[in-house]
């Protein structure tokens, strides 16, 4: 088990180095933040031996159940859909919330963070494909949203996050991420453009430092389009990560 995880992380690092070289980027600009949904703490802790010290959790309840067993050297990002009434459970456990998609959520994160003397770094999730089934801010509403969200002083907007549209393969049934084929270069490039547009507005309390995009099927393409955070899960832990 440990050998497989170590081999997979090493392969991803090599592929990231190659994608960065082709794009004229330094591989030091890209952080691997494994998506650890359904993965046991014992397996997650093995990542430290691979030089990975940041992980992404999708579910509040699962994070709460795992937290005590996770090595405390990890930096934890929350990358899943977050309900306002659950912010209080994770505010002291995570260093970044990547999936901010409403002003109501901004207000709650800010309030809870300030209560413990913290300023939470957040990414604004963009619904780049205008998909009704997905959360996120629509691209045409993004600038106005960022301007309003930046007024909450308990958060710091540090970038954008995106999950691009997925098209099911003709040869595979619909279901998990591993059963979908991504064609998302255009979407990634658009998010990069949106990030640059916002950066150029010089909005107080906003720095476009991070661009979180790319999962197991498309992280190399995401890196070539400017990703600073990639979130592979299956590519590291195998198919069993997804239920």
C-alpha cells in the first residue's frame, strides 16, 4: 500500500515537472493537494513520506471523524461543498476553504474566523461551465462577487477554484470522476483569464495567488494553463477512494 502511494506521487511529481517545463514554468509554482475523500487516516499519513504536507477534504463529517488520527503536520484545505451551518465545525481545523460560492458563506466564515482570532484564506469557486448541477459563481458575476466578498475582514481572498464540466465516455458508465473524460483546456484558460482580470483591478483584501484546478484526469493540462494547486485523488490512492 505504501509503495503504491509513493510510486503514484513520484509519477505525478514527474509529470508536473514536465508540464511546467513545456509551459515555461517552475515546478515550484505548483502544489499537489491530494483529495482524500473516503481515504483512511493511515493511508493519508503516508503522504508525509512523499513530501506531501497539504491535503484536501470534501466532507465536514468525514473530516471530523478523521481529524484526531491525521498527522498534525498536515495543512488541511476544505475543497467540498460547505454549508453555512457546518462552518463552525471546521473553522479551527483548516487553513484554507477552496469552495466559497456565496456571500452568505463568506459572512459565516468571516464571523467564525474572527471569533477565534483568525483570518481564513479562501478561494472563490467558479462555475465555469454554467452547470445547473454544480455550485460556484457564474463567470459573468465573478468580479462583482469578489468585490462584495472582499468586504468581509475575517477572510482573505487568495484565488479561484474550478471543477470543469465532464463528459461521460461512450465506453464507460456514468458515475465517479474516474469514469469521465475531461476536455477542459478552454475552461482552464478562461479561469486563468478571470484571475488575471481580477488581479488587475487591485481590489483590497484580494490577491490572486492561487488557481486551484486539475484533478486526476486533467492535472497536467491544468498545470499547463496556470494551475498553482492540483487536487488528484484517484491517481494517488486508486479507485477505492470514490464511492
